[in-house]
C-alpha cells in the first residue's frame, strides 16, 4: 500500500515539480540572455565613448606637439644658430662653438619645460646631423624619407610614422619641419623625436572601463602589427593579431565579441585612426562585462528554487490530504478482494472523495448480501446436484444394463439369424445349379433374388453387430504391416464388379510416397469399400476416382484416400448428417437406393479408431468427395488398445 500511495503522490507532484523547475530555468535563462544583450550594448556604448575620447585626446596631443615643433622651428634663436651651423663654419671655430652652446642652453630649457621632446636635432639638407641633444647622433647621417614624418606648416595633412628606435628599441615617432631664414628660405631641417610615454598614459587610462578594461594603439612597423607606446609590447613579441586588430588595420571600425591577442574572450570596440594611421582598440574581459547578468540569473535561480521548494511543500501537504482517503479506500478494496466483506469506511467530507467512500460502503454492503445469497444458493445447488447425481448414477446403471441386454440380444440374434440365412443362401445356390441342369431358366432370376435378399440381410446383421461392438467399446485394432498397392487391388476387385453393372468407370491415382503401412487391414479395407460402394450406389454411367496421397500437416505424415464421383452429390442441408446412423441423402433417396445408412457411420468410427478423420463435401463440378486421412504412425492411445499381428 505504501508503494501505491507514494506512486499517487509522485503522479501529482512530479508534473508540478517539473513545470516549476522548467519555468524557473526558462525565466533565468531568458533573463540572463536578455541582460547579457543589454549589458553588451551598454558596454559597446561605454567602449565607444572611451574610444572617442581617446581618439580626440590623441588628436589633440599630436596636434599640440606638431604646433610646438613648428613654433620651435620658427623661433629666431633657433633660426639664427641653425644658420651658423648650416653656413659651413668649422666645428672648432668660435662661431660654431658659440652656436652649439647657445642651442644647448636654449633647448635644455625648452626640454625641461616640455619633457616629451626626447631628442631635438638640426639636420642639413643632405641629412647630416649638425646638432643634437643626443650627442651620439651628431655628424651622422639621418634619412629624411624613412621613419620621419615631415610637414612644412599647419595646413599639411600628415600621419605620424611609427618605428622601432635603434637606440632605445622602443616605438618612436620623429617629426621633421624646415628651419627658415629671414627670407623664408629653408636652410635646414629640425628633427624632433617624441617621448611616447604621455601617449601611453593617455591611452592606458581606464576611466569608466572597470578592472579589466583597457585601450591600446597598434600600428604597422615593417609590415608587422606592433603596440605603440604600450606596456603590452613587453608581453607580446613579434606580429600581434586578433579579430579587432585585423579589422582595424584593414581600415574597418566596429565592435564585437572575440578573443584578443592573448587568447582571452573580450568584448571590444575597434577603430582606424586616419589622422595617425593607427588602430585604436578598447576592450573589457567578457567575464567582467557579463558578471551582472550572471549574478542576476543566479539570484533568479535561487529565488525561484526557494519559491519552488515552498510551493512543492504545500503541494505535498495538499496531495497527502487528497491521497490519504484514496489510500484508505484502496486498502479496503484489497481487503474486500481477499474475501473480508465486512469493510466500512469513515466518511469525513462531502466532496467527491466523500461520495466515493459512501458509494464504496454501499457496494461492500450489497456485495456481502450478494455473497450471503450466493452461499445459500450454492448450498441448495449442492443438494440438488447430489440428488441429480444419484439419479444420473441410477440412469447410468440402467443404461449400462440395457446396453448389456442389447449386446447379449444382438449377439444371440446374430447367431440365430446368421445360421438360417447361410442355409438359405447355400440351398438357393444349390437350387440354381439344379435348375440350370434341368433347363428351367425362368426360375434362376427368382433364386438370385432370394440370394441377394439373404446376403443383404446378412450384411445388415453384420453392420448392426459391428456398430454395437463399437458403442460398447469391444471393438479393437489388429495392427499389421500391409501393402498399399495390394489393399487397393483387393478392394477394386470387389468394387469393379458392382461398378460394371451400373456402367461406372473406376480410376486410381496412386501418388503415395510409401509402399507399406502398419494399420488394421480389415478395418481400413471396410472403410474404403463402404466409401467406394457408396459412390457407386449414387452414380450411374459416371466415373469414380480414387486418389492416394501422403500429405504432411502440422509436422505429421498422413496417408490420404480421396474418393470423388460424378453422381447426384449430397444435399447441402444433409452434409452434417451424412455420417449419422440410418441416414442417407434424404427420405426419397432411401426409397430409391438400397442401403441401411450404417456404412458411413461404421466407416467414421473405424477411421477414428485408426487415429484419422473422414470428411464429405460436394464437388464443384457435381458429385461428392469423401476424404479419409489416417496417420502413417498410429497414435500412442490407439496403439495401447491394439494387438499387433506377427
């Protein structure tokens, strides 16, 4: 009972539990993805704003430094001293030394005020460094075509060219502008290498980007993607690449979820800065970016599961209240099934369960009353059965006595009748021979009628005696090995004489695959004679065909005899009665054809004794078909009742 109650509770609770959990999971997942999408758009906006600010600041920084360099190149002090250096005065002359000292002093003050000017050099038209704050560069040649960003005034639209400094091995940008004389003619070139630490500080500032937010610049140096003034370059040597870097270097701007150059999943915004020919990337680690969405989903799951637990607890208590009365009814029903009919339930409510309990009590009461009535009726029936049994036993004894009397009478009558009949047949045959000798041929037909009637009466007595033996169980089997061909020839020798008198043709089709069979020769012979004689009796100037086969049914081998004639056939309403005793086709045929109606009855009983069956049906082309099918091996039950001939 506990199992059934638990099963009912589970059937009530399980669907609601699954529905609650599915609802909570659906809400949590949908909320997570919705929050994730919202956060993604929000992060895109934050990164876009940060990137725009960085781009604007970077433009201002480069613009400021370009203006500073233009202003430096236009200063009279720089122009005057540069003119002295470019004029070709020897390095050891007083004018040259004075110019160098003045430039050194002047530029020292400027570099102190503007530390982002890492190196300042004055270069001749052919690239010879005439003066430099980096003394190792003096008297060296600098290419003005590579790694140098040249501009003449504010109107020139140029982009800085980043390169790897051979002295510092760090990313550097060198700006070049002409130094003019009083006549605005170019007398030399001012080269200024910028210190990009300010750019790094500007780009790396994480204002509003969280703990993992970062921005960095990437440019192409020697056809490789390289960090520009960033600490990241210490961790990433060689060509750096990612989805955002590749897209930005290709001149595209956009945003997306991807893996950065270090293989970490990030959400980022990328831009190509045309003014600086640099890629600006702003990124935040996806874990940090979507942390609020995960926290929201966890909170919803926690709240949902707590609510589900409370809901299921209430459902469980409610289900217990519903299933407990049903459990009591089930227990009472099982007790009722086991035979304990005095069952009664306590009705505690007026709802459907209360109605069910009252209906069960009413049913149990009616069932108990019905069983009481049935028990009384059984007792009465037992008394009647005993009385009936006694009456049947008395009737059985009377029937057995009558059967014994009948058998004794038939045996005596058979003996008493057969003796005079044999005498009549014998004397009539003797008289027939004497009449033929005397020459009284007119008396021969009468004597033959006497013989025929006597033989018919003798056959009738034999048939009745055989039927009596079958009914009393005194008919046994005599098993012996017989030749099927010899059996058929023996039968045909008898049947063909009668068939010739009616102009009937007897045909045989022996399709048997066996030559011999162990069975009762006399009984099988009588069966075939009765069936063939019956076919001949109801056929005139026709054909009778005997077919012998050895079919197999249900794993057993049989010997089958089929007798088909072209006679009058069997009336459809007589097919089921054709094997009954003293029955022929109909009353008119009984008067028209000779016979007692016992031949087919005895044939059926003999076939049964041999373990076989006999059937009758009408042929589609007219006439009747009788089939005798007996097993090739006599069943064990019949074999136990048989005696075997040596």
